[in-house]
C-alpha cells in the first residue's frame, strides 16, 4: 500500500513539474510573439512618420515656391513697387 501511495505521489509530482514547464514554455513563446509584434508595429510607425515628414517637407517647399511666385508677380505689377 505504501508503494502504491508513493508511486502515485511521484507520478503527481512528475506531472506537476511537466505542466509547469509546458506553461513556462507557452509563456515564453507568447512573450516572444508579443515582442516581434511590437517590433513590427514600431517599424511600421517609423515608416509612417518618415513618409509624413517627407510629405510635409514637399508641401512646405511647394508653398514656399508659390509664395515666391506671388511675391515676384506682385513686384512686376504697375505701381506694385513701394520704393
């Protein structure tokens, strides 16, 4: 009877350790997947920021050119020179 009880306790211990290892592996896998997702999302966000900066720079350059054209156009008008 003692052998049977001891065997059952040993089996429960092995099963408990095995379940903990499996749970720990699953937790590590989930953490790695979350880290990869975060890295991918940060890369996408960085690309979006770079694109927005380029578009803003292009828009500012176009606006500057339009302002220069307006200034040059105003200078060419009769009576437009205040000096």
